[in-house]
């Protein structure tokens, strides 16, 4: 159990821990449960690689960075789920840095890419390459779309998508293309309220 003053801020558990001569530690089936600002989240993986503890520190203290390998899952209680095979979790900021393929889902919105950073404090997911996003159709079968671009920013607080680098959006009756596209979603993330296309 982890505390900040008298307040419980999270819990860390694992199935097995190995300590190596160089100070490196590996944990099997790590699970980190955190609750910052009343928004619980859980991070799990097959294995975690911990940097060696610093001089004079508690050897059981979770380091600032933990490399996660195999079936990495970052799940927010309010809907966002991120899946990858490798990532680095930064404990103090609650951020997840993914170097390779990644997928995400958040209600009717889902997608993925190659390379990503999720900033939990800002509620922003940045996809670095080969980005894609899908909005599932509404109850009447309309309103859905698929989008692709080189990079993409998904802002969960403002319900906003920023697509840069050959942005293309395919809707039920049309295809839209531009260098850069901004998409504003409804508060429920179940439809589009505005699109701005810029460049070509």
C-alpha cells in the first residue's frame, strides 16, 4: 500500500520478484492500482523491470520508471483502455510511454498506431506514427467514421482530435482529406460537432 502523508494513493503487487547482482529487479505479473484526483486506474503486465534502487533508499520502493513487458494494459475507471506489448510507466506523473504498436479504446472511440504517450494528468493520448481512429456508428447506424494520419492527439477532457500528416476521414457518404484536420466530438464522444481541414 502506498501513502502520501496519511492518504492512501495506491497499491502495488506482484507474483514474484527477482533481484540481480547489478541491482536490477524483475517482477512477474505486476499490478499497480492508483487513484489520483478521484480517478482510479490500473496498470498490469506480464513482467516489470525495475531500475536499481538508489543509495540509502528503501529497496522495496517503486522506482520512478518501470519498464513493462508483455500484455501491458493501462485502464482508467472512466473508460480509457490502452494495450501494448511494451511500455514504460512513470510513477510520479502516471504517464505511459509506448515505443511500439499500441491500441486504445474509449467508449465509441477506438484506434491505435506505432509509438504513443498517454498523459494521465492532462487526459491526452499522443500517437506518434501510423495513427488511426474509429468512431462507432450511433444507434441509428449513422455518425460513424474512420480516420488515419501520421500523428494524432486525442484530448479526452476537451473531446478533441488533432490529426497531422496526410489526414483522411472516411464517413458514410464521403471521404475528406487534408494535410491537417481537427475534429471536435460531442461531450459523450458519440458524434462529431465540427471538423476543420487545412492544407490541400
